[in-house]
C-alpha cells in the first residue's frame, strides 16, 4: 500500500482491492467477495450521510420559517412543529445508522496502525547497477562474470543504445493494459543495467523470480517476469 493511502473516518488505513496488488502484497488484502461487501457498506454509509444533510437543511429552513411567522400567524407556527419534530427524528436515526456503518467498515476493512507501519513487500527494490558490486567475487557469485567482464558484455549487447534509439533511457514493456482515459498502453520501466543483471543472475543461479527479488533485487514479483521475457526475445532477435 502506498504511504499516502486513503484513511477512513475512523482514522485507520483503507485496504485496497486485492486485484490492485502485486502477488507479494496480496496476503493482507481483500478477496472479491469482501470487496463487494465493503462496497455495499460504504454506499449505505454515504446514503445515510446524504439523508442527514438533507434533513438538517429542511429542519433549519422550517425553524427559520416558524421563527419568522410566529408573531404574525401563531397557528401556522404551531402546525409546523410536528414536521420539525419528524425531521429531527430522521436526523437522529440516520446519524446513528451512518455511525453504525462507519463502525462496521472500520471493524471489518481497515488495517490497524501497527500493521500499516509494517513494510509488506518482502524486500524493497534495490536498483542494482553495474557499479553495485563491491568486488569481482560478489559479481561472479551472482552472474559468473567479473565487473570488467560485465561491462564489456553489457556494451556488446547494446541494450542502452536500443533504448536511446527508441527515445528513452529505460526499457518499456507493455503490461497488456491501457489507460481508460486516453487509450495509451501502460508499461513497466526497467533500467537496462538492472534488467541485464537480473537476466544473468536468473541464468546463473536458477532461482525463481520470487527468490531473486527476496535475495537480491527486491520490488514486486510480477514485473520481473515480463522484463525477463523481453530480454530473452531481445537477445534472440539480436543474435
């Protein structure tokens, strides 16, 4: 969940829908049935708030009108009192119902503060580059190449030049989704050095994307599968 997540009236952090979360972020989020139930609760909550607002407005208007005509026409002022009483009862009932919805939403679908402060991704993204390895031994352990060999191989692959030809410093990989407002494709962005190292590490170690993320690269699991696939197709087309 982003650090600026929306909070409810109860003060706790609102859970996002499970479908909006990466696979390593989903364990604390709602399933589809729970999302639907939460939607029903929040719609009822909003309707009660609107009913309270309307009833308060009409009650204020009636009180002002009764005050204005109380001296000139006491009979009408007296006749308005039952209507004002009904509106006041409605305000109390809808206010209590809205409060019940709020408490139910807070109880079922909000994350406690201590749980919110816990970093839920297994490992923050490390943004590894060719200069990230302190010595050749570390580089060889992860990629089978020394630092100088990595730089030479990276230049031979021409990934940075490929990005520049396409007018970018990063590799853009289409996620399969499009922006609903303007239809532009949504893409993951990869730094070419980071994706180059990820590919070599995956081939060298044989680890899964999840293991490489947890042990070395960090970040969300789902993005690396598309990046690795792009790299394999790029090398196939080039060579």
